[in-house]
């Protein structure tokens, strides 16, 4: 059923959006959202410490990223608390025990239209930026860096502040 769902095809990069009556903001790049730098947690952070950090910094969620740069997932304050209170995790467990590993990524150069399609099904998307990394032996590879976390509220705020109707 997914292959006949245009929104799924667009979200996953298999189809260019062919919507005829696009809103004014549809083709604007994600980088125009002016997202703040994300709070990133390392995988060895305990659930207790993650809760403390998120509350102290005023965040509901944070990406969990290995030191190598690999994005492991997203941890949310509510899921962490729910998991600990239900006995599915301990305060001392690493945050990876309560990390969502199903998440969507979007690049800075992609459109707000694509972001809108993602946010119809997901609560957030991790905004990534590709950057070339070179090693001492001369080999190079592309590495994804977490640039931010974007929610439907971020998109709605951008559209309402810049409404060009």
C-alpha cells in the first residue's frame, strides 16, 4: 500500500512532489526555519541524568548520538519517565534503553513541503547536515551532523510569522 501513497513516496525520496496548488512556503528550504542548536545526549548517559538534563535545559526531547556521530535515535522526557515508572527501565540504565530508534531525518537543503509530509505522521524530524570528513590516510566520507530537531510547531510558527497571503 505504501507504493501507491504519494505522501509516503515523497517523504522517503522516491517521488518528487507534484502538488499543483502549493502554499507559498512549500519550496522554501528547511534551513530558513532558524532552528536553535540541539541538545545532544551521548548513549552512556543514564535515564536519571537524561531526565535531569532535559528538565534543566527546558527540552522535551533530544537526539542520542554516538561519539562517532552515528545518530542512534531520540529520547523524550515523557517516554523516559513512563518507561522508568512502568518498570521497563531503571534510572541507572543507559538512555539507549528508552531511545526511539524509528525517526525521520531531513536535510537543510530539503523543502518545507517535504518536512510537512514527514510531520503529518511523525511528531518530529531530525535535521541533518552532510559534511565531508577526511582521515589521516587521505580517505574521505560523508558524515551526517545533527543540526536540529524540528516539530510541527516550528513549521507552524514559521508559516504564521511569515504569512505572505
